């Protein structure tokens, strides 16, 4: 499975990414909202782990955009 983590706290993102990769997942990480939105729009992900509070753009606006574009990738929100 290919996952996208959008998390501005670098230690949390690294911890999640490392744990998932150790369990066989392929993981991309973005630390800013707009970077995460771009990856989510252009990449083929099986799931997205998305922080609510991000620099530049919040997670709610990203999920709204993805759904408007009919991208139905499952999303797990971090709060």
C-alpha cells in the first residue's frame, strides 16, 4: 500500500513514516498543506493521513478539494 502523510510536526511525521515503512508500506510525507494537497491530487495513494492544522492550508480545505475533484482516497485525520 502507498500512503501519504501530511503532518507539519517533523518528529511525528518521521515516527509515523518509519513505523509504517517497517511494516511494508510505501510512504510519502509532506509538511505543508499545499504540498500535501499537490501530492494527493497527483499521486495514486491507497490512504492519506492528514493533519487538521497545517501551515498554508488546513486539512479540511484539502479534503474538500479532493472530494470536489472526485478523489475518494480514504483519509485518516490527525488532530
